[in-house]
């Protein structure tokens, strides 16, 4: 009899991570594919499905469920990708139906931040905590809330969107339509933009120089004691501390796990962030809240998708018995 496995699919704007694991959590196969967004959702998912089929054949395993992490906004109940900003043609796309029709197994969808949070909670930096806030600081800023091992989805499955909490009411217009969201100041794209704007105002750089600036180059400049970069970084920390501090005050988690590309700055980010949050949070013992860097890196999303799949198998068995 073929060994039973679940599949995890972590869909991103530039890459898609796939993995197969047994019901006990043993990894049996993994692949990464370029997303190639210009292909459109149907052809992209055809590539995904073919890759899963190949992995199943190579390992001689039988698929029992699939978990999918996808950038939001999504409709979990209907299994739709609504309008992910980095997947421009995925408008009201029936993601779950397309995959389920191909494999005829239970298929579960959640947003990528929730999936990454699950991965960190069960496999990464969140292990051992009961309640956790996950914040990913990358191109944008996402978040997720886990209570006793379960994602708290809230109305419209929108809980945890710390990146779209307002930290500067008179600030820049966000893509979500509101002014002053945390994402407009402290995301990777926003850090780079603010650095470019500051340098352009000082007339010290050419357009070509400015175009090469990323959040990573800002971090490197901070390490070299660049005053302009330090000013941008300090402001980033200040507003992150407001947004994350407010979330801590509201939900009082045992841990805050920081993931995403900007988190690779490590203690350059976390040490001053802990200090600033400590100043902002006064309604609970902040020293009891661990603020840690995510430990799974690019694996967090696919690990979470695998957990979603295993939860679907468990639910199916509970319904049977």
C-alpha cells in the first residue's frame, strides 16, 4: 500500500514552494518553481499540479489532502484568490476548485501570512508558546494571530492585518485606500522609497544610484554608520513599535515572531524594536512577551501549508467517526 502524504503549496509573487510530507510530518519531497506571473493562474497551477504528480510518482506515495498559502486578499470559505497585488490576473480566481478538481482530495486555502505563522508556531520560533502574534515585514507587512494552535481569522478572515493599522493618520495613501498605514512607512518597499526620497531631496545621488536602493542596502548602510540610513531606520523602528505595540496591548500574546526579508537584519532590528515597544506597552508585563526572529526563513509558508493539509485530514476523520 502506498504511503499516505499531504501536499503543501506556498504561492508567492516570484516563487512557488511545494512539499510532500507523511501524516506524521516526515518530509518526502520538495520543489521550488518560478511563479512566472505572466503565464496567468491556469497555466501556473497546471505547472504546480504537474510537479505534485511527478513528486507523488517519484516517491510512490498517495495524496490525501492539500494545503495552500496564497497572498491576500482571499476568500477562505469560497476558496478564491480575490485580488493579490503581486498576482495581477488572479481576480476572483477559483484556486481551491481548480486544485481540488485535479486531485480529488480535501483542499484548504489560507493567506500566506497565516500559513507562515502556522509554520513558525509548530516548527519554528513559535514552538512552546500558547498564543502568538506573527508579523512579516517584507515587500508589504502582513500578520497573523494564533491562539492555542489555531489561527484566529475574525470577520472576513481578516484578523492580524497589523500592516494596515493606522500609525500616522496624516501619512501617505496606502494601496488599501487608507492613509498612514504601518505598511506605508515600515515595509521593505517603503523603507527603500523613503531613503530614495531623502537622498533625492539632498541632490546627492543620480537617478541610477537611487533606483538601486532597497531595504537591504539601507540596512547595510546603517551597519556602516551612514547618518541618512540611520535616520530612516530609526523612524522605521519607531512606527513598527507603535503598530506592533498596539497589537500586543490588544491581544497580549506570549510571543511576537518577526519574519519576512526585513527581519534578516536580525538584532539590528529586534534590539531597538524591543526597547521602543517596551516604552509603548504599559497595560501588561511586556517583559513576559518574547519578541523573536522567525527561524524557518523561506520554508515557513510551505510548512504552514502542510499543517493546513494535515488539519484537513484530521477534520475529515473526525467527521467520519
